[in-house]
C-alpha cells in the first residue's frame, strides 16, 4: 500500500512540473537582435587642396562657396580659430572671422543669412551676419562642450561629443529637443562634425575613420561610410594629418566633400 501511495505522489509532482507555464514561456522566448547597419558605397571624383595648418571643425556649402571653420589647439601654434571661404586652387582659407586665441572655434552652420558658430569649452556660441561677417549676437548652452553643427532648414543641430544631438531654435537660441543616436542598439558616442543631407544627419565620429548616416526622427544609425582609405592616403602624403573631420554637401551637384584636421586634401565624392 505504501508503494502505491508513493507512486501516486511522484506522478502528481512530475505532471505539475511539466505543465508549469513559466517553463514553456522560457523555452519558447527568442531574444530580439538588431540588424547590422549597411555600408554605403562611394566614388572619389577628385581631390582639391586643403591647408595642412587648418584644424578642421566645420565644413559646409553656402551659395556655391565652400566654408570652413577651424580650431586652435595650444600645442599647435600654427593653427587658428577662423571662419572663411576655401580657395579651391590653393586650399587656403579666405578668413572672414578670426577668434584669436581667446576661444577655440568649433562647428558652424548658416541659416537665414546668419552664421552660427560653437566654441569648444566656453559654452558660448556666436552669431554673424553672413554677408558682412560682423558679429550680431551670441548665445549660451548647457552642453559641457560644443563640437559640430548643422541645420535642417528650421532648427540648428549641435553635437557635444556624446551620442546626443541638441536641436536649437534659431530665433530664441534655446534648445527645443534632443535625440539619442544609437548604432545597432548601442549609444554612438563622440559625434563630431555634422551635415544634413536629404533628411538625414551625417556625423563624423571622433578618432574614427567612418561617418554615420542618422535617421533624424529615430536617432538610429542607418548607414556607415568607411573612409579608412582616404585617411590613409592623407597621412601618407602628410604625416602630421590628424583625425577625419569635415563633411559638406553641395546641393547643386549632390557631391559630398570630406576632409580632416590638417589633411592635405578635400575629397569630392559621389555617394551610391
């Protein structure tokens, strides 16, 4: 009799374990995985000169002219923090604004005939008349640092070395929103120089040889441009060349211009 009772208890135990809904759920749950971000192909159309003393922080097209803003590290006395138009024959900058050594110039953008410029660690931005280049205002920001800048035609968009992009109202010069940039589910930190192209934000990643294409609504990286070969070529010609930085888009030709800090060239590309 005892054996029969023991057998009944054991059968009841095993049946109850096998019907546990949690066990079934664990066995059938499949973790989600992010898709790999696709590479974007490109063709190098030509190269134009770039001043090897230009510590590039910003690059953009405006009314057919290629503008550059530069910084001035203390250990590189030959560099200057300026804004100007690049001479495509010599690569030299026709200086329009010079910050001297008081400020370290960073990214720029142009909107509604005004030039907006960031500074590195002063938490100050400057506003200039895009025709006369006279300073007409300045603004502060709470971001610890200022890095890159672009515009979507209605807002200013700035990077600060993190994975966060800050949108700024160009009239009130106050932030309106932020987006967090992610690559395959992970934060894409060290966002640097920016360019807005056909609804997407393109960003250099500091110290990296690639540029990411960002969905401006979700913040997700949707494409990657590997410019390792361009960086290698620049350093082979000029060993002092620093990191890749600088993206400009010509809306007339739809060509993309990329360079780096103290690069000897600006590369003219056609994205595919």
